[in-house]
């Protein structure tokens, strides 16, 4: 399986609508904003992870600088989603720790 991990460039406040052929998992360590789709907006806050299925038209927007770590790949055996899902980190910040380990390695 091919996976790609990246981080938002400095100074970006929004991404226009776009879609991918693979799943996108976005972790927002410090940003409050929303993932926008033509059908619905999905609010996120610091510590949230958003999972976007392949082929879903989406974009992100915030009033501050967008700070996110993105993981893209074929997770079809793991996820069976048709619409985006927003997950909040637990009180031990385990999602943050996992994403940071992946990004730094």
C-alpha cells in the first residue's frame, strides 16, 4: 500500500474544493475551522481527525492559519465510509501522538 504524509504550508487559510482517488486523513493539532463539501460542512477543532473517503469533493477553511497533517492512502480494507467523519482525540491525546510519530518518521 502506498501512503503519503504531508503538512500544510505556512500562511494557508483555506483549500478550494477538490477530491482524491484515495482516502485522506487530516489531523488538525491547533486549528478550528470546517471541512466543506457541497452537501454539508463538518466543523473541526484542535485535536480533531477528519477522514475523507475517495471521490468526495471537499475543501478546508479557517479564520486563522490552517495547520494540518495529512495522510493519504488506500484504506479501503479499513474504512467503509461514503461521507466524511470527524473524530475527536481522547484526553490522553493518543491521536496526536500517533500522527506526530508517523509524520516525524
